[in-house]
């Protein structure tokens, strides 16, 4: 096999033994019985809520088993579905934690789209669909719709039915009309992928499965379309999904007898679809969002680094220094506090270390305080601003004439600075946003008119502190006259040919299984590059995986396959727990699929 370049050609999948949810069906009562016999997680909670059940178990939602934006988003959606407050129910504030994944005007991993979808839906579930995080995630989705109308789970990925359906749900929830060209072109993509049996596979040309059926039906529920009207030779998505229900109430992934690795792990999605529901299942209005009054004993923290905003949250704290310590677990930064003769000193956040005349300074309510941060006791309503720069820099603030404008309407952006007593216009400040930067006039203002869309702006000027970031919507949030074309260069170039190799899903969950049992999952492989690929795999992590994972009936070490240009393929990944295995609890590992040119 030719040389492998890990960061270029490897697609990594996390694998773990956790519960794989199962839920309701067309026969709701049988499906509910089936669900309640399983371990519970966020998906089971949402499915039971969609089926109008009462007394739904929630103890499993007091913590989040994972560290991804989607893990927090699912917990928020599940809690909202059963009328619980996601900011206080668990061991941390789930909403604040989700917002901490805001990164570069999108949510979570910049290479993924599914975390933006679920962040939008989770924030909508708690009344924060107009937050800057939700608007930026929406804008990111809009910018990454494929030319065929669909979406992938990843940026520059090949469209698939599941992620296209979930993107439709999120964008409609975020205010895009069902008649908008963005949605109608996505629906056209789904129609083109429907099979003759009425159902849907992961991608066009794949065999129909219950999960794909459920996602498409749920998207149609969102836009008030009757999925049973999508007829193909007398079949439709509803009838195909119902045909996969077993006598115990669960839903098989595919027709029994057609795969050696069949399971009922898609039942959760089936019940939500067939209950006529969509996401969010229900809403919980939180009164302490950042756009409203925070809870008592929480204070606004904003950290402005040299090149970007590091943190912008409400958080509990005692002092202006303690708030930096507490914010690190929410926003994910590191910090260094040194003991000096003058008391504790914040010397670094992340890699930004105090040196020369530059260091970390703080303001409370835009005023430089005469005491050290450790000695400033926070009072109700305090807003703490830390910045990396030199002593004497002044705070700035950016505001809009309106945060929602009609198509073609002018937006006035105002930038001011605080001199210690009053806010004054800031001339020649650079306003960053849209496709260009703007400069404020002597009144501290700039007037712009932009195509329909969502834009985030902030202001900067040398020897001043970066301003707050604000988002604005023009028109419907998307320009219908702009066509997007991209030449994908996702995985590098070898010998003049491009390798674009995709693997989904990004995580395998083998469920709760006992020694002597085997659990299997399906992985989808796609080659949309210009060269045929040779495939291999590596499994690492806990020995239960490295010793017992097989791929398509072979040990992972012996796995070898090929994937032609434009070919899609599914492989079966199985985990056999040896009969004499004595370990217990959650185990984690990693599987890497390697692709190299043939």
C-alpha cells in the first residue's frame, strides 16, 4: 500500500459501548412497551414525548456522556421535550456549555454541518433562535448547501438524505419559509433519492432503511407535507417504514433476512416520524438567556484576545478573577494565575502570555477598577471584560439601527468608546463583517446595504478593545439570485488526482451488551474524488475494541477493500464481547479508515 498521510487521508470514527436507543412505531402502544424495556437516553426521551407519554424517565439526563456540541444539543432537546430546564437540570448549564462551542461563526467542528443543525434546534427549543450562535449556524448551513439541493454531515461532503432532512428541519425552525428556494431545492433532492419501494436509503441508490425513511418523514412533517402522498408504484415512505415494524413494536433497520447485521436501532426516529412530530419535540422558555436578565449570582464574562473573542457567557463567580477560573470549564480555554507579592496575577489565557507592555487587563461595567481582580467582589448586574493589550486601552461597543431589515434596506452601524464617564463616537474604527470591512465616519457610524442573508459584525481600532459581536438579518436570510459553486479539495492532491473519501456516521454506538454477545453497526463509505481507492483500517483504544472488532467478517487488521470513483459502499462493523470478558462499564476507542490511491 502506498504511503499514508494521517491528517490528509484518514477518516476517524469514535466507537464506544453505550446504549443505542430504540423506540415507538406505527403501533405506538407496542413501541412504547419496547422502549421502556431498553436503557434510556436523549433519543428515547424525545420519542416517548412525541408519543404523548407521561412519567417519562429523566435521570439519565442529569449528565452528558460526551464532549461534542451535539451531545449537549440532544440533552437540551430531550429536557425541553419533557418540560425541564436545561440550564439547571443537569450537573452544568447545558445551554451555556453548548454556546461555548461557538467557533469562527459556526457551532462545533468547522468541518462538520450536523453540529450546526442540532445546535440550531437546541437553541430554538429554549427560545434562543435569535441568538448570535443560532443565526451564525443557520448562515453556515445556508452557505454549505450542495448544488443538488442537499447537505452532507460534513462541509464539502456528498449529499445524503438523512442530513438533508435534518437541515430542512433546522432551517425551517430558524425561519426559512417552506416555499423558499433553499427548501424546495432540498425537497427536490429528496424526491430524486426515493426508491421504487417508496422508502429511502442513506444516499440515492442505497437500499431503503427505516432511519432514512424516518428522517425524510420528519422533515415533511416540519413543512406540513403528507409523506404518504409521496407515491412510488403504490408505495410511499410511511408504508415502507411501517413494513419494518416487528411484532415486539421495534423497527428493523432493513427487511429481515436481507442483512446479517440487522438491528432495531432506528426505532427512536421512526416513532417521532410516525407520531407526526418533528424537532424540537417541545419548547422550554428560559428566562435568563443572554438577551434577557441573567439569574441572580451570575455575571457576564467577555474575554477579548489579540485576534478573537475567547469567551462570552453568563456564569456564577465571586470575584473578577474567579470568573475567569469558572469560565474556563464552559468556554474551554486554559489560564495561568501566578502568585506575586501584589497578589494573584492572571498572566496567560491559552497561548497569550503577558510580556513587555502587553498583558491581561480587566474592566467591570467598562470601568478600570482600582483593586486587583482577586479583590473585586462581584455585585448584581456586573459585567466583567478582560482583554489582552496595553494599559489604557478603552472599551468599545457596536450597535445596529435594527437587527432585522427588509431586503434592500439600509443598516446603520454605530461604534462608540467609553472614556470612563460617557460613550463617545469612535471615528475610523474598522467594522468587520460581510464580504468586506467598513470604516466609521466622524459620528462613529457606517451605513451598509447587503444582499439577503445573516451577518455578524464587530469593530476594532488600534489601541482600543475589540467590541462586542452582533448579528443582523437582511430579508429572508438568503439571496435567491446567488449560485454557489465549489471545487472540492478536501483531502489533498496526489499525482494530479484528488482524494475525497468520506465515512459516516462519525460515531458507532454498540449499545449495552453482555459477554458472549455480538453487536453490529453499518458504516457508509463514499469516494467522490477522481482516483480509485485502496482501503484499510486501524482500531485503537480499549482492548475490547482492538481485540474484538471485525469489518465485513474479517478482523480489522485483515480488512482490505477498494472503492472506485463515485462509488458508495456500506460495510458491517461488528463487536464480539468474549464469553470470559470480565470488564464492565463504558469503553471507548477509535477506528481509522485509511484511503490511498490504487
